[in-house]
C-alpha cells in the first residue's frame, strides 16, 4: 500500500480572499509582522498499488481530472 | 523574512465526509484501488521576523488560536 500527500495551492497572482481574511484575523488577534497568507488544500490518499512510479502517474492524473483546477491552481504529489 | 507552511489535518477517527466524497468521485472517474482519502488544509504564511525559533513559536500559537480546531484537528508547522 502506498500513502501519498497531494498539495493544491493557488497560483501566484490569483486572488485569495480566504487567505486575506485569515491575515486580517491574525492581525486582530495581536500577531504582528504577518505578511501574505495563502490557503490551499491537502489530500492524504492511500493507494492499494505497490508500483510507486505507476502510483505517482495515477495521482497526477487524479489532480488533473478532479483534485486541482489547473487554470488557477498548482499541485504537488509526494509519496510517503 | 521567513516563509512557513502550516498543514492542518483531521485527527484519526474523525469522520471526513468531504474525503469520502472525493473517494467516491475518484472511483466514478475510473481510478481503481483508491483506499482512504482525507482532506486537510494548508496555509502558506510569510512572517517579517528573522528569528526562526520565535517564528515557530508564534506559528504554533496561531494554530492553537485560529488556524486549527485542536479538538478534531492536528497541525504541523514547517519553516521553509
């Protein structure tokens, strides 16, 4: 069994209102010196396959088709 | 300036309907052999501080107070 972590983040230049809201909230809570905050998603996926190369290719395909909107998001796949 | 990545994931045993939905959708798309899928959040944060130890302590405090619900979520802080 292979465990993988897929991280999906917004591309540079794409507005992130949720990140901006968190930035504001951190300021309100008294955390000073906080620059940009960007929020993304992480998926922990278990695959039954034992072939790491095939698993990685399949995970990239999952990102292209479902997990990430590649117009505005980047993704990275890490096998654990 | 310090860049950090905070990852927030659901604790084991906490139900994750969003992950279950993704699992189902991957099956529908023809990806076989997909076991559990769990979804979490990731925050990319820039801090103006230059003191890495202080920054890490501050990021943990941010997690406790705002970024994670520590009743049901774990968090991890990585300085980049």
